[in-house]
């Protein structure tokens, strides 16, 4: 695989999708930096697993260790202050009157990309990698391919510098994401994703399931559980 000399910035939450995307980027770019966002999320434990994940990922391949650059953490407290969602409040997860799950944080990804674009500009990175997906996305409008393409155009125009947003999981379901992790760096990377990434909306790291840690009942856990079961059907060994 050809390694681009350009730098990439990965939106890295510590979840299954962004961890897989980090491996994807490390296979393709000579320098890869990561950015995380603290927006008062209920599952802030995802921020706690990030440093450990980065260290473990760097240890998988010498070339990955050489390519993995700085990590950045951006505080977005204002987003929690203006949001009233099940990801920023202690409230039951349900479907809202809008028809969307009340885990939808309005404009979250748009804000993430804006800050990521500003950081990429400062760090000299022309590529942003993110784990948005239309296949298993709970209907979130800011995960749609059209939204991402519009943000790429807006950022490139607004910064007067061509930025490319890569979403390698856009048309991949959770089973395919597990498969992609294995294809990227073998069983060791897949095991790392299962054991150390965090998905659960409730921030539960006390219950270990075959697919990883989580409450086992929230929508994020349900998607991950179903995806892993589907993956095992195709890859029983």
C-alpha cells in the first residue's frame, strides 16, 4: 500500500469506529495525529480509554509507532450547556418527538469538524479521518455522507486550503467494522478493538461481554453486540 507523505488528523473518541479508523489512517499516512472532544458526554469514560488505546496501537507495528504523532484534547463544554440529550443529561434513552433517538446531540459532528479543521490547518494536515457511518448510525443526520461532503467543501473554502475528509466506515455495518479491523492488522488489532475500545452510551466498563465492555442494553451496545455476532457467523474461527 502506498503511504502518503501528507499528514492526517483522526477524530479519535476511543470507540470501536474511531479506533478502527486510526488503524486505517496509520496504514496510509506518514504522520497521523489524533483529536478528542470533551463535550460533557455522559460516557466520558471513552476519554479515559484513549491514551491506553493509543499506546497499544503504537505497539502493534514499529511503523505505526513511528507514524503516530501528537494527541489533542479539545474542551467543548458549551455544547453540553446548550444540549438537552441523553448523552449530555442523566435521562432515559428513548425516541424523541422528532423521530430521532434522544442520544442525538444536534450539530455535534458539525462542531467537531469545525474544530478539527482549525487544528488540521495549524498542524499542516490536509486530511481528516472520521468514523461516521450511514449503515449503523441511528438516523443521525450529521453522520450522513451528504453532510460530510458539505462540511469538506465548507472547510476547504473557509480555510482557503483543500481539506479531504475520509470516512472509511460510511457504507460499512458494525460486522464489517470488526472485519476491517482484522484486515488492517490481523487478530491482534481486532482483539485490541474488542477489549479496549468503548462504545456504551452509559459508560459501563464493569460488564465484559464477548464483544467488549458495556451495559449490554443501550442502543450503542446493541449495535455492537449484533455486529459482533454477525461477524462471528462469517468468521467462526
